[in-house]
């Protein structure tokens, strides 16, 4: 096991992503952040706080459960159903930033796009991830990446966040 990001590095990555989001969207007036449970939701909340602080306005965020939209879970029972909480402002005609912890095959994001369409038609959909580890099975690319982390398929990237793991770090398990 090797630690690739510590608490300070995670905080810096999120601040950088927040600045990139502001720059790309020319502000935050039409923005809503939607996290993919579990850790993506916590990262979306953190990003929302950073964006609100930088821009001096309230940013709306929520969470989007993708479990029932996953094509790779159809052969087995769902592990658990997460929570979907779309802000009152909704997503219709808004610039939506989906937030997740790790981008791997792209299947979770495909499911998130399907689930998001149930809640309206966004003006744009962008993707922010803390870690992009490669190995895509679908043509999905993140707009904002905290760290590109080349991995082997047999390795596991584990994101720990203080909200549920009592510490902030990203580590690779199974690396020799």
C-alpha cells in the first residue's frame, strides 16, 4: 500500500479544481454541483464550500444515486441504494458539475448521466474527479482532475475522507 495524496494535497487539488470550474464557467451563477455517493457527495460539498467562499455567493449542491442505472450490476443484487437529493433550483438549463472520487471504467458516470436525465435537462454537464486512474471502458473523460494516477487493473485506489473515514488520504492497495 502506498499513500499518493495526503490531507493537504487533497485540499490543494480541490482548490485548484474550484478555480478551474470558475474559469471555465465564467463564474458560478448558473452552477449546481451533484456528487455521486458516497465519497463524491462529500467532495461535492467541499467543492461547494470552496466555490461559495471564492465567489461570495451560495452555490447549490446535491447527490445522485446511480445504483439502479448501473449496467454492470444487473447480474447481481444492488449492494445498497444511495440517496438522491437534487437542489430546489433543479438541474434544468443549469451547468451541472458531477463530482466523484475515482474515475475508472466510466460506468458509474454513464449511469449518473442516465440518472441525471430523470431530473431535467441540464444546459451542460461537466465531470470533476479527485482521481483519474485510467482503464476506461467507455468514452468518458473528466473535465477537472485532482490527480491522474496510472494504475494496474489489479490495484485498488482507496479514497479516505474525514467525513466517514476519520482521515483524508488517497492510497493504492495491491501495489508492490
